[in-house]
């Protein structure tokens, strides 16, 4: 069993807790590279500065002048 296959479920579980819903193939989970939506990527990064708590990103459509 390859290392990527062995740790695939651990990586996928962590990604789900970070808010990533895109399916991660075994090969990309091991390499930490997968195609995902920008919103999921941004949402996942909110976990680190917020003591492990994920925050849903908010979209800004326009700035009032």
C-alpha cells in the first residue's frame, strides 16, 4: 500500500473539516494538489488564523464610492 493511499482518508477528513467539498483523488491528496473552487480554498485558509474555526467567506460585489 502506497503512503498516499494509506493517508488518503485522513487527508480527506481534514479537508472536509476545512470546508472543502471537492472530491480529492488519492494521487492528488498525497501531493496536496487538486482542482477546487476558489471559495473553498479561501474558506479553508480561514481555519488557521481563527484557532481552528472555519468561517464562511463573504463576497464583496461592489465598494461604495
